[in-house]
């Protein structure tokens, strides 16, 4: 690159090259634009045989001359930065970028060159990179905008940039203060269990945790250890801990163990960050205990301790989050359990304040013992499902046991499997019907429902003409009629059908308006089929979910959408229904 015979400014020169016919030249351009470099070989005779331009410079080859050209586009030298738009004070970030040419890049911060950013070496890809720790670098410790300027091959030297120096690229970065987010794994915890404090602390390398008992600094340490001398002469029950902050995702986490016999109640939990400078308060205390040593902490309430922490962090970049954790006596509690029929799954659920993942043993004992289950706690709840296939009907005792002496029990009925001759009644109100004519001697209300505990409620029947009326004990229970009966508990009623064959199917006179009807078959059927006899008259059909004590969605005649209102939705045995008819009509049964 130093073979040029002329180091001055020129647009041409003549030169004899070595015998190896190879030579390298360096060309310096003082302006941007497109340029053509032409080389003319004078040939074997060593004489230029071509033509000259108007200024007497060889222009084109001739005779045994030969020539070649190359086009060059000259662009301004430039640096492109690749930096984040925002950087958090107290964290690290990287200043990097790419230069179009050169060997070094110098980066100035707000027109000042610091030693670590002076003459950064460009790699083979013309790229440079430098990690900056804003916690210690003086140029990145104040929130606001900072401008980075890059200079290619600037002479070495730190200090201010001269006004005459022109940068080759610049970028702006917004510096922001750190942030602190903290949360508890749960708002409550049982004695002897543990919980977790976690969160994100931007701009900090660690956080401190302060936990104050419900009774203040004179209460029990949350972890069950003895009170300690936090500061000289100050023996308190204040729990102190710290947690490091991850450099990449800025997360932190700390597991706190709760003692077996600690005070119950709400513990004050304060998570503190010393900010980007790593120091507490305006005074710049190196640690939180050092800061607390300036205060009297003995016999202080939670509110007074909180006020002290607020005073320590005032007028500084320190951050804090206030939380509360309720410590309780351990408990397990079973939810009410609905009766099930033999063969149906028995679902047992409950709540507890034992820690996440804690094991609970659930047992079901009665005429036989169902296979015990061990279940784990998920968000304060547990769930066990028992197979009742082949289990004898009867009353069973369900028990939940945490293994530490905390239990809860309740009872559940496993009812006989429902057959075409049995009717299940749920606790509270039931809208029922019988599918067929009942046999003489077991067909009136006293004989069919006499064993049901109705808690003093009458059995009701609705007549469109006269309205509601209570049935008499001696009244016949008839098919195609809907009855309302209250049961104090889940139970099963058994039916005996009249099998005499010389009998016509039942019919029922309906009147314009709402009528309480029954379903006259022992297997489900589509409403549109079951109500064929009143196809032109019925409009709406509404059932009642006795298990949930709510009405079901209305079935609408001629609705063929396939949704909940579709006319082909099923009607079920033993259930009563409200039907609205637009005219007087006669409903016919679909079985005998």
C-alpha cells in the first residue's frame, strides 16, 4: 500500500512495476461519489501508442498497449450503533456497533471520552463492543438522556471532545431508575409450613427482606428461632434476610420457613432495594442493619417499624414494597359432598392452609372402605375421586387428614343404582313425574312418598284452571303429571308399575297456557318425539335441575339449530316439565 510514486494529490501518474508484474497501490479519496480507475500497459515496446486527452494525459490504449478499468463508489465513513433505547441505572448494558472503515472506534459520552471507551478495536467484521456497568460508571448514574458519539481512528486521548471534531455516528440512550416488584406465593400460611417471596428488582444486585410479627418487634420470629440482637442492646423478633437478583432476568426469590409455634396473625413483610448505588438512604449506609442501628427498635409496633423503614429510604433511590402474610393454625376442611349413586364417581373436595404440594390423605369408610387416596394441595384446595362401582349403598364417613393431627370429617350417602323402577330425590325441591301407571296398593302419595322426609312441606301440583294445590295423601300418583316434592336429604323412591296389559296408554287434557306435565317413558326421548300428540300446540318446554336447584334452558318447538333450545333435546324419566301450549289440547303418553 506504500508503493505509490506520488504521495501528493494527483489524478494520474506513470510507474514501472517489478518483474513479477504485481504491485499494490493505496488511493485516498477526499470526496464521496463514483470514481473510475484506469490502468494502461504500454506494451512490449515500452512506448505509449494510444491517444491523449486535452491536458496531455494518456487517455486510451493504442498499438500494442492494453488497458483495464475498475469503478469505485466512495461513501462517507460512518458508525452504526446497536444499543438499547433504554438502560436501567444499576444494571449492565453493552455499547456496540459497526464501522464502515478504520481500525479503532472511540465512543464519547455526552462529548467526553472515558478511558474504557477510548480506541475500541474493530474486529474482522468492523464491529466493536464494550460492556458498561451503570452501577459504577460515572457517566451513567443519573436518569435522563445521554448521547453517544463515535469517532473512527481518532487519536488516543481521554477528556472532552474538541468543538472542531466531527463524529461519525451518534445515538441517544434513555437512562431510567430501577424498579421493584414483589409478591407472596400465598396470602396465608400454616404454622410449620413455608412460603416464597419473589419478584423483579431492576437496577439492584440484591434485595433485603424485613418481616415484623403481628405484635411488633416484641413478637416471635416468623421462622421460630429465638429473638436476636439486631443492633447492640436491641433484642427483637424482627426477621431479616436478603436475596440476590439475577443479572439476566433480574428476578429474585426467597423461601421463608414458618415455625411450628410462632404467633398467628398478619406479619408485615417489607422487601427493600438499595437502588442503583447499592447504599441505603441519603446517608449512604452500606447495609440495612447498619441503617437500622440508628433507631430504637425495641417494643415497636408494625406501623412504627414501617415508619422507620420509610424514613431510612426517604430522599434516595431506594425502593420498597409492603406486603402481609397471615400465619394460621393448620387446618383441613371438607366441602359438602353430594350423594351419588352406586357406580357414579364420588368427588371429594376441600380447602386447607397447608403449603403448596403438601400431601393430604382422604379416606371413605362405611359398609366397606373405598381405596384411600393421597392428594396434593394446589392453591389451597385438594380433590379426590373415588370409584363406587360395586360399593354397597349406605352412609359413608369421609375423612381428610394432613398427618400432623389436623383432620376433618363429613358423611355422604351412596345411593342404590337407579333403575327404571327407582326415582332419585335430591335435597331440597324436586320436579318429578312417574313414567307409567302404578300398581294398586302402591300408587297414592302416602304409599309412594310416605318415607320421604319433606320437612313439613306439602307435595304440590299445578292445575292450569285452578292454580297451585297441595295433594292429599290418598290421591293417586298419575303419569303425565308433574309434581313438586321437597326432600330433606338425597334419597331414592321405589316404584311398582301396573303390568295389566288390557289398558290404553294414558292421556292428559292440557289447557292454553302453562301446564305441569310428566314424561311417560323409562328411557329418554327427544322432546319433539315425546310431544308428537301436541305438535301443533306446544311452544316451550322447561325442565328443572334438582341437583343445582335451577331451571334448565327452554326447549323450543321447531328450533332446529342444534343448540340448547333445539326441539330434539332430550326429556328424561322421572322428571317433571313445564309446557306452554297455545290452545287446549290432549297430551298422549308414549308408553303403557
